């Protein structure tokens, strides 16, 4: 039902994070009743390349914890290929560790949140567009995390992003 291509561009061991990502995305597919076979990639990056991607593609200078690049496919393309390519997720474990400490989450909770959040962005959910979409995305995100026994409370604010940007300019 899901194929995830993992790419590790860090020196860190990521097998446990790969397993968590598979569990979360599989439960997300079930929760959302997605019938197509899904293909995506998850790349683990260090801070510098994560920041470079954020600068190049989003015009932000801060180090992101997660960045998603969705791929749109027509029904004809999905039928021809036999699966739906939904896109790429980039995770900076160093930034996830920093945020888990700052916001008093375990690293597993933080990584679970990032996998769920990135996955939902690949599916077209967007919390930055309007409040209704934000509510829907965060509700689904919470439900998927609960299915994986992860209790996560968002504590990150826009001021945090500004603080990070100011440090890196």
C-alpha cells in the first residue's frame, strides 16, 4: 500500500526513525481511507543542507525541521503507473532534537509529528492557507498521532520562526 524510499544524508543511525515513519504513514493511509498505492521519499539531512533547501525553495533563512515537496498526478498518470507518487519529505534530525528539548517533547514525539505533518502536506493539506484548513489538518494530524500512541502538543509559534531567521541573517 505504501513504498517509502529512505535517504540518509547524515552520519546518524535512522533505522528506528524509518520504522516510525512507516508506522505513521501506514496508519495515516488507513485513517484517510487512501486506496491508491502510495510512493514517497523521506530524506534525513543535517542542518546546513536543510537550511540551504529552505533558502532556495522557500526563501527562508532558518533551519527547518521538516520541508515537504508534493507531487501532483492526474488520475490517468496514477492509473498508468499503478501507484501515486505524492512527493518528498526532508527531515533535519538536529533541528528536531533542538525543538524536542525546547518544547519538552521526546524525540520520538517530535519525529512522529514531523512525519505526520510532512505526509499531510504531501497530500495537499495546508495550515498556512486559512484557519479552516489549519483546523482540519491539525485535527487529522492529532488523530494519526493518537493511533500511534503519540501525544503531541504544538508549542511552536511564528515568533520562534522570526527568532530563528534573525539569528541566521
